[in-house]
């Protein structure tokens, strides 16, 4: 894996408690699984627990969009890719893709806009310079990747 392709940082298996009355993974657990992928991404770029404690900062999600494309069932293995779409010293715009790890199909996508927050005043604040350098380096490496088609997707009823 190189950083000029989507990062593969997280995988899991669909747990029995994630299954709903339709016999497939419940929508709420897609968000949970994507949140675990976000944690792995943040650890990768240096926005880990040590940074959060030392810098007295964290991130808050501003906007999240999930596209449900193919169902997954109990016991299905999942793998996630993450692409940094854009960033500045206060914001991260990134995108996760969830794949069935054995069958290879794209199950769902998750687009996230997140802000860096100072816990001193719970306001948006710039990242520490070492974190920003890490983010900027990754952004530079991934800026040639194609934009996933689900990015910025509007929600609405498609009329003919």
C-alpha cells in the first residue's frame, strides 16, 4: 500500500448484534463500522489519542453522508479504504469505501467533513503544525486519485 492510493487501514466482520429484522446489517451499524475506520485513519495521520491529550484537542463531524449500495450479512468480512479528498489547517474532508472482503463488491460509502476542535474552548482551531504537515503530505500524495462518484451526492427523488 502506498499513500498515492486509497489507504487500507481497517477491516472487520459483520457482528450478530449488527443484524436487523431484515436479516442484514442495520443502517446504524454502517455508521459505527465507518467510525472505526475513521479512528484508524486518524491514528494513521497522527490524530491519535496521544495527540488529542497533548494538544487538548479533538475533531467533531460536521457532515456525514452514507450511501448504501449492497447489503452485507452476519459474518461477512469487510475491508475499508480511505481517501483524503481535501484539508486545511482546521478541516478534513475524507471518504471511506466499505467492501465485502471476499466477494469484492462495494457495499457502502461514507463521506465525512470533520473539524479540528480546541477542547479549551470547544471551538474550531488550527491543527498543531506537526499534524498539519502529516495531513498536507497525505493530501499531496492522494490529490491525483479520482474523486469517487458518491462524493457530494445530493439526496432526492430522481425524476425522469
